[in-house]
């Protein structure tokens, strides 16, 4: 449904990639909040930008908003041997 907010989390993140995908159709906007204790790395649309990771420090928020519903997935990971807790909020 257009205009709906879809929250995910809190999610426990490790050095293995965690993927968040929309249950129905792509999103317009995605916000990732890193509750720490370590940095996380965030990537949107893994098939479009496979090597482009954004480093998100603890207690920071990363938000991306597009003009069209084109955000198909969010990938999140930590550095080797690290972990963090994140919250993801998506807008359809």
C-alpha cells in the first residue's frame, strides 16, 4: 500500500550479510539506524550497486529517498568479528 511505513527490527547484525526485502513491491524511502556498538555497512539495491557500501557509525542514521519506488532491498553487515543492532524503517 502506498504511504505505508514498514518497520523492521531491532535486527542483530554480524559480519554475515543480512538482507531486508519488501513484502510487496519496492520502497520509496529507507532509513537505517545503527544502535551500535560497532559500525555497520549498508547497501541498497544489491543488483544495481554490488560493491557500493555506506559505512554507518553507531548512533547514526542513513536515509535514502528516491522520486520513484525503486528500492528493492537493503543489505547490512558489520566488519569481521563485530556485531551491532540496527532498526530499519521503510516507506512505500
